[in-house]
């Protein structure tokens, strides 16, 4: 059994900055919202939509550090699919 993950304080701060920025893309805000909602909430997991957004944020070279930190946190909390 794996330990439940929650958003840490550094990632939560980055997510907050991402959400309040006026110049942030919608995909970044989706990933940041997911990460922020999982602060102190180990039962929550990242949705497929938010995980896809987070993946795109991480692969986009134009994305700033705060957005990538929040996206990484959201993606790390995605429930594994298990073995096929």
C-alpha cells in the first residue's frame, strides 16, 4: 500500500500564484486548481482532465516555474492505472 500524497506548502504557494496571475493559460490554472484542492486532502486524486492539462503544462517550454511546480504536484497525485 502506498502512502497518500498531498500538495506541499511550496507547491500550494506556486498554485496560488498561478491561479491569481492574469496572464496564465487555462491549462495551467486547471492543473494549479487541482493541486491546490489536494492540500491537506489525501483522499482526493487528480482527475483525468487535470492530469492531461498538467502534462501539457509540463511539456510546454513557455510555462513559468510556478505553473510547472503546481502541475507537477497535480500529476504526482494522479491515481495509478495499475498493470494491464
